[in-house]
C-alpha cells in the first residue's frame, strides 16, 4: 500500500470533524444496522482513499441531490407532481432556465434574485443544496462499500427532507416515513441486521407513542413513524443516541422559544427537526457517543 498523501480529500473530513481522531481505525463491529463493521473510524469521517477529484464529484452529485430535495420539500406536501412542471419563480411564475438552475452557483451568480422579476429567492435553497453536498461527501468518507454508502445517503436525504417539510407545515408525511422504514429494514436485512433494526424501530416507536400518550401534546403521530424510521436505519445504539440528542435539542429549542415568548406553552415544539438532527449526528458518531455512557 503506497503511503497516504495529505490531499484535499483527507483535509476535508478533518476540517469537518474539527480534526477529532479523524484517522482512528474503527473498532470492529461498529456502525449502523445496515453498515455494521463498515464505519471507517470511530470519531472522524475520514477515509484517506478519497482523492480530490472523488470529493469534487461527490460534492456536485450531493448538490444535485440537494436540488431534488428542495423540489420534494416544496412539492410533496402540496400533492403535486415532483417531476412536472419544471421549477418556476415563486413570484412571477416564469419557468427557471436550466442555466439559472445550477445548484448553489446560480443563486450566488444571481445574488438570490429571480432573473425575470428580481424577486428574492430564499437562501434556504442553496443552503439545502450545500447541506446535501456536505452530507454526501461525509457519508462516502464515513462508510465503506456501495450498499452501506447508499443506505447512509438515503437516510441523510430523508432526514433533510423531513426536517424542512416539518418546519414548513408541522407535518411528517407517511409517504416519506412508510417507504423509509421499509428501505431501512431492507438495507439492514441485506447486512444481516434485520433483528436489531426491527427491535430498534419498534422500541423507538413505542417510546415516542408512550410519551405522546403521557404528555398529550408537543409531539404528533408523525414523530412515532419518524422514530421507527430512525430505528430501522440506525439500529442499536444509534437509535438511542438519536432519541437522546433529539430530546435534548427539542427541549433546548422549546424552552428557548418559550423564554423568548415566540411560542406559547400550548404550541407544539418542532420535535421532528430535533429528532432528525439528532439522527444525523448519530449516523456519524452514534457508537462513539454511546461509548461515553456505556463504555
Ligand atoms: Zn420571478
């Protein structure tokens, strides 16, 4: 094996993880249910076998995925086709030309405005594209093998889409969670981890359902299915870390909104986005965080 050279590919994940143990070899057996033993390192994201070109290609692919995520976020709750018609300006309804529809770049070149009417385009579009680009490179770098990488990428995509639809509509769609749960179980089964994935999905759903019954509010039925989806993908201990972080984040945000009087005591806190954010952290660092509590 030739000596590893420090190139862009090696630097990027290290920057991403603040350099925390990016080169630690992964202990055997680590990883989500669909990728047990394929995690490249305990804390870092880094595989050193990614070249600069590979990182660039993945980032572009991820940005295109992010562009698709924007369409899904925008159109799926409205029950309109996500394929036709093409993207239009939200202000003047003029179809957006292909040259003006390049992820991230078009937004920067047009300075966040529509070419025809000059109306403001939300900065969220390029941010979602950028987020998916980063997550794509991160997943590729964190896991080995085509199937685990596809599973990780699908999971990251689902978490991003669910987060923004929930923020917009306070809704977690069955049309995302049901196929998502099935996909998570299939990927986990393909990796010989169907039992932990099933137990994690059922356990997480039961826990959220119990909280829902006890608290009578704050969360909705969609959160139960989201928890099952996270369990189906992450398995144990990832699902526990995701729920724990989700409760922490949801609680902090909820208390903050109350304190700032942005929300009343009766309003729902955005628990779905908190849970999804916790799940993304658990995707990359689940076992490492779990090891703090169950060494
Ligand atoms: Zn316009």
